């Protein structure tokens, strides 16, 4: 997923949660902003776009690029 997003020439900020405590501050923030604690999660301009399954569905439908581009504008 990250490779696809970078392929669209978008700036990416990646947060690594490996080693973070389960239900720690990062996951609490994710829960507050997206309603989910699972990762990965994609946000564009602070708007939650979706998780891994959501991105895979968009990609398989050929709609990933347009969804990401629409979120930017």
C-alpha cells in the first residue's frame, strides 16, 4: 500500500508502532481520530481514508488513485 501511495508522488509520513505498547498512546490517538486501532491507517490532510483492507479494495477496483487525489483536494 505504501508503495502505491508513494508512486503517486505524495509526501508520506510513516509512524512505526512496532515496540509501542498495546493500547498505548499511538493506538489511543488512532482510536480517537479514526475509530480503529488496527494498522496501517491512511490519513490525508488529517482525514481518515481507510486501513489496509480499504486500500486493497480501492486498488482492486482501480479507484485508489482517484480516491487519494480527491482526498487531497
